């Protein structure tokens, strides 16, 4: 089975599985298609994190495919130019793209069919054109003025100056050529060859710090997942520089309360307050462990949660921090042998930095936006450093055996959606599709919003809305299936019946397909 936020991606992954490919082959094939058909959310100019459960050994492996800040990055100069805050777009926000390296490393270790086979569907769609979804058409129409006025983006996504209509075909010939080059020459084409040179030259033309040498020096790394237990399940997450520990900490916190009925005031209040406490820990501690020592095992321990939960007030909302949106894709796959891939890949925010590497069709990420320019912050910008990362794939085990992969896009929404999905599955026994479809809450908003803001999708009981307001939450109600509330995918194994259960998010163009 493959679950992805677009049916063309899910179908590409399923075809690979039918050919005898592994879950990793399927995940890379689906991800490559998404870099074509979901260009506002992701691109090969972004980063990639993945978890892979290996059935033969029972081990789960993690690959950190996040890129580093340029070696010539200058925090003081950026602060002087941008008023002490990292800009949101432009060449100064671009870090080394880690995706192609992650694909190569993952397929080398766990694939059977090779990178050229994995990229074949994506190349064809980019070359011949793909049908524009209503969601993508709306995303292009909603481009901020800074991106609309960008000639490079205009040439790609606004042909003839017009927003592509739903179901029209949108070819991406430059991207097709770049993907074809990678398929033929491997990762070297991106990090040592023509594409690296094009990225470096574009950066130099725009006055950026990123150079071709930064790409040549890039290597991702295999790391160990971090883990916590929640009501009989083992939840595997991603270690720093990922925010994966945030969801594990929040689960530890709500586990200290008895499960409340789904959608009740008591249940939502505990989850929302757990989110605030967990994010406060993230924001003051999380950074690249190569620069700042990290102790995720302590932070996801039950003892730490017990100490932190003393601040919980069951009757009143505490103040929280602003919440940052993000544009990303999450997908997962399980193969016939019981291997499972949980993969998340991103440009960070819509259309990333807005910078297109000259002649390549590759949009570059703005992941550097996550750095701080404060000299005393653990996540401060430094040459060669990886930023605190919102990307956080997850994997569930039961009694030491694979239950299944899950995850979502959404920036700061990711940890909050993980919390809600896992609670829905573990506490209420929901089918994956029911858990994905259920109304969601998100705590936090813009810096100008009240610090007690929580947004609720339509579908929660009226008594819950009133109950949260009575506990001092500032409640904002939004329409059901809001596209900004995460695009989640889940696959679970029902070992008793020998079947896979999938869920794909209707907030995107989600599709879960299997055989």
C-alpha cells in the first residue's frame, strides 16, 4: 500500500510495488512525482527526512536529509540588512538541498530497482505535462505579490501570465531535464555536476552565500530514531535537528490524564495545553546536535513529562506562542515483505525561497528562515549548521512489531496533528481514514493573535466549543477539512486479518491505494 497527498504519486508508488520494489523504492517514486505535481509544497531543491522499518531485522532506521547553511553565511550581515530577523524569502534563506542525497542513500541501502526507475514517472509528468488540481490552481492564484512578480516563477507557474485552470496540463520541461540528468548520472549530477554549478551561479548572481562547494560537501546521515510509549504503543520519531521529540513529549504529557471521550472539552483542553508545554521546550532547546549538545532521551522520558505537567491547569488555558505554517509533503508505503517507509519532504513554505536555479526548473527551499539571528539562541545561524527542522516522520510499533507509518505536512501543525492522530488510534480505536478525516484543532496563530488562540475545524460538539471558551481559550472556528490543518497519511497493519488499512487526507488530494 502507498498513501500520498496526490493520486498520481500514490499510483507511481504502487506500480513500483507491483514490480517487486521495496517500500523505499515506492516512497522515492511517489516523492519524485510530488516534486512535479505539488510544486508549491515541495521540490528537489528542498530537504527530506525518512524512517524505514526493515522487516528482516525488526529495526527502524532514520535518515537525516537536511541541508546546512552556507559556509559563507554571515549572521551579523544578515541581521544588519534585515532588521535582526531572518527574511522569509529570497536567496538568503536558501540552505543546501538534501533530498537527492537522501533518495540516493535510501535506495542504495533499502531499494531494489534503482534511482532511474524511481524517477521515471516524475520525468514523464514533467516532460509531457500533468493535470493541474483545483488545489494547485488555487495555490498559484494565492501567490503573494513578492512571488507573482518573480520572473523565474512566472515563467514556470504562470504561463502567458495566466493562472493554470484546473485540469489544464502544465509541463515543466526544465525540471524534466534536471530529473532526467539525475536519473542518468545519480546524485553526482546534483551535488558535483551541472546542477550544483547552476545553483551556485544563481546564488552568486543574486548576492547569496550559497556556493557550489556547499553542495559538493553535503552528506546526510543515518541516525537512530527516538522513541516513547503511549498507552501500549511505541511511537518512533526523528531526533534533533527535527522537532520529532515535540510530539513524543506531548503524548507523554496527555498520557498522564485518563482518556476522555473523543472531541470532549477535557480531552481537547489537555491536548492543547500539552502542545504549548512541548513547543516551549522545543523553542528554547532544539538545534543541530553537531553544534549544540542535545539530550532527546531525557526530554521524551516519563520523568521529564511528570515534572513538566505540574504546570498544567485543568481548568484554564495558558498562554502559548505564535505558530508557523509550512508547506510540505508526507507519504508512506508498506511492501509485501512488511518493510515500511515513512517519508517527509519539503520546500518549507509555499514555493520556498522563490529562487529558481537558472535553467534547471529547480525551486530552492527557504529552510534557513528557521534560523535565529539572536547570538545567544541555540538555533542561531552559523556556517555549516542545520536549522531546527519541522519535518518529522513517525512510525508506530505494537509489541515490538510494525503497526505502521504516519505523518503529515504543516510546519508547526505537524506535531499537533501527530498528537491527535495517535490519540485517535490508541485511545478511541479509529480506523486510519476516520482518524485522518476527524476535525482537528491547531493552537497558536500570528504574533498579533491572542496567545490563547485555538482554531477548531467544524465538526466538534457545540458543548466542546463552549467548554473551551469557558476555560479561557480564544476559540476561532474554521470550515471543515481546512487545507492549512495538515495533509496526513497513515497505513496500519492489521496482523490478525492480514490486511493493510490506509488513510489519506481529503484536505489535500490524498489517495491510499494497495493490492
